[in-house]
């Protein structure tokens, strides 16, 4: 009986850990200086949920977001201009693609 309870507790712990790992990319830490990463609310730039909604239905939305992250710009939001790579010189193309896919999935 004890082994069943322990097995259930371990399984629950793994499910919680898996959910946390499936969340926001770790590279997003620096993005939070200018973007609300969990809602539509504007900070310096648009909230990521608003960006995800803007690209909803666009099958190439994730790639467009990634390209915008790498290039920087205004993107029609009427906010200030985002610097290339979000101002993070260490941001890689793979990081931008991960962020683009994550943001495009927000609705």
C-alpha cells in the first residue's frame, strides 16, 4: 500500500514539473523588462498575449515573430522601437525561434 501512495506522489510531482518546463522559455527573463509575458497588458512594448493574438491564424506567425525579434523595429504597435534581439546581444536565432513559437501560441 505504501508503494502505491509513493508512486502516486512521484507521478504527481513529475506532472507538475513537466507543466512548469512546458511554460515560458527561460530566455524570456530579459524580455520582461519591456513586455508583459503573461497578458495583453502593455509595458514598454505590447504584452505577448496581444502579439500572439495579432498572429493568430497566420501559419507563418511564429517565424515572423522570430524574425521581428532578431531584426527589431516598431511592427505597427505605436510604441517605441524594439532593438534588434530585444537588446540582448547573446540572443541566438534558435532562442528567437523558441520565443516566436511560444508567443504565437498565446491567445
